[in-house]
C-alpha cells in the first residue's frame, strides 16, 4: 500500500527573520567584549571582521526575502524536496510550538530543515508535526 503524501510550501516568515536578527545581534554584541588594543593591525583586523559580519548578515537578511522551499512528505518519512530531489528523514525531529527542526538525507548529503510555526497555517503545522512523529515512530519499530 502506498502511503499518502502531503505537500508543504514554505516561504520566509517574520519568526525566521527575527531569529536571524537575534543571532546577528549576539555576534555584534560580542565585539564589545573583545580586549582593548591600540595597535593598528589589531584595530584593522577587528574593523574588517566587523564590516564582513555586517555584510554577511545583511546579505542573509536580503536573501530571506526570496527564500522558499516546497517539499512532499509521507508518514513513512520519505519525500521529495522542491519537486525533484528525493529524501528520507534522519534522526529524531525536534518539535516545539514555535518551530520544528528535522534532518533529511538527500542522496549523499544531510540537510537540516527548520520550519517556523508562522511559515504554515496552524492546521498544516500540526499536520507536519504529526507526520514527523509518525515517521519517527515507524523508524523506531
């Protein structure tokens, strides 16, 4: 019997952008605890790293504007990513009311998917959580 597959379409969300801002803020605040130094080379390196950090996080934030992901998942834990690449779920998913995180094995590489609760409507989010729990239960049995 072939298991029914369910489709999920994710796009960038407020929570995803907010988490990027929090991580970036932590990185920028860490520059305040760097030791004091007066040498030109030390100040130059610190400034260069700070500018590169700002550039990187700005680029990541801009990229989120166009980010989307579509996948199909069955209760057995296999599916397709972006309508082409097949995958199976690896490991135990981490499920919370705010986000869920799970690893997928695509051919030779393992990817981590983080789905924030506001990327899907409530019914779809709960359904995805149930599918992940069912696939984990089937792998354990």
